[in-house]
């Protein structure tokens, strides 16, 4: 098959299924695995795919996504051109499993997909068992963006990821995908114990924890007082792919380091 991925998480699913040799082009943001993606032609950012260039590669299957607002226009353009595609839009861990199986069904890798899902489920269970030994459940603030403040709400994978790791997303009870705060007042009211900065499209080296620490009024937040500010890797927390489970394993160790010596 000639496969095109126009979203980083989809590219990572294809890699996990052993399909990278069949991938002929990707979006600009697909950056993992580095060696495989670096050799592939680029089709533009995932919100502005060059459809003429995409069509020139004569794909047998385009794997699109609806995980970010605005991506739906890619799907519309694929339909207008009559190009074969599937679109993924997982919100939960179970839906990530379903999408892996879905990609497997469309690429002749059903068995590999089932095996991959089984391995991921085993990893989740090990994290669940580890987190069950915790002595407290810290409140977690995930920062997707600082101006305005954007954080995941209840209908995103970071809410169950937080829970599996033995924490709780401070906005888990808010419906929808995100919470937007112009002033940060809602964050101060929630008094998070941990602050995880993971800004999509921004390399971790470009995020300065000191600037977060010195935000006016934020000194009252437990995460600031106890120096629990962590800059996280986007690829491990903002993409619904198998790498999210790597992030889960790192997260439980950050929230509960005492369990590593238990």
C-alpha cells in the first residue's frame, strides 16, 4: 500500500504496526520516529495540508485526524477529491485502542494491532497496580497554553491518564475538550499540587519554568510552593498514540516517586 499520514499521532500508530516502509508522505509535524520520518516528503502543517501535493503521491490510504479543531477541512478536501481515507478522533484510552484496531483493519495488520493493544493494556494494568499503593492523590494542572491559559477538560485522554497514574486533573469535572481561562483565576482556585507545562508545537527547551513560577499571585499554588513544576514532552502527552503509554509510565513516577522504592 501507499499510505499517507497527515497527523503525528497517526504516523506513530503506523510505526507501531510496522508500516513505515509503506508510508510515502507525512505532515510537517510528524517527527517520530526521527529516522523514518526525516526521510519522508512533507505535505505542510496538519491544519493546512497541501492537497495537490498529497494527491500527487497517489495514496491507497490517507489517515486523517479530527483531534484538533480545524482538521475537519482536510477531511472535506479528501472527500471532494475522492481520495481514500479514514479519520481518527479518539478522546479516551479505549478509543485509542479502537483506533489502533481500526488502522489495522484497513492496512491488513489486524493481528499486529490486536497484539499491540494487548501489550498496551498490560502496561496500563501495571501502572494501575503501582498507583494503587499511593498514599495520596495529587491534583494536577496540565497547561496546554499560557496566553490565554488553556487546559484539558474532562473529555480528553489526559483526564484518564492522570487518574491511572494516581492523580486527578483539576478540570476533570468540566465537560468538553478544554478549559480556557483569561486570567488564571480558575487555576488558582483549584490549588493544583503539580503543574505540567506541555505546549503543543513548542519545544520543551523553550518553556521557562521560572517564568511560570513568578506569575503574579501564583505563589499561593501548592505546585509552585513545593517546586512541582515540570515541563513535559508534547509527543508523550498531546498525541493519542502508543507513545502516550510511555508518558503514562513516566507520569506515575513523577506523581509518586516514593513507589519506586516500595
